[in-house]
C-alpha cells in the first residue's frame, strides 16, 4: 500500500476507538462503548429532528432536501426525486481554524 498524504488520510472507527482508549486511559472495550454511545446519542437526536452542538467543533443538524427532477443514468429518462431529510454537519470555528493551519 502506498504512502498517504495528509489530504488522503482516512481514520476508521476502530482507529478512533484506539485513540480514545489511549487519550482517556481506557480499555479498548470501554472506549468502543463510549464511541458507540456518542454516535447513538447523535443519531437519536437527529432522528427526532433535533440537533447536536459541540461548541467550537461543530453542529449536527437535519436538513430538508426539496423535491427535484433527476435523470436515470441508465435510461436517460427524467424522474421525480421526492423530498427527504438528510443529516448535515457544520464545522465550528475552532475546527475550521485547526484544519486551515
């Protein structure tokens, strides 16, 4: 596998769990449960139409996507895509600053 540049780096959930375990001096099992719990809280809040705000880091919200016309790529036929709700993340000022530097 080739060397990845900073722009190409990907971190898996397992790697996040490993890093949380190291940073918080937890077992990998406890860190895994903590990561799962945070993700579940975010998912549950969004499912209820709420939002989750981590000051400085960012905000998870639910956005409405309006109905629109699309094209079936196999047939070229125009199709109607119905309105839907999608999760959104908006980066906070501290995260934006960290990424820029």
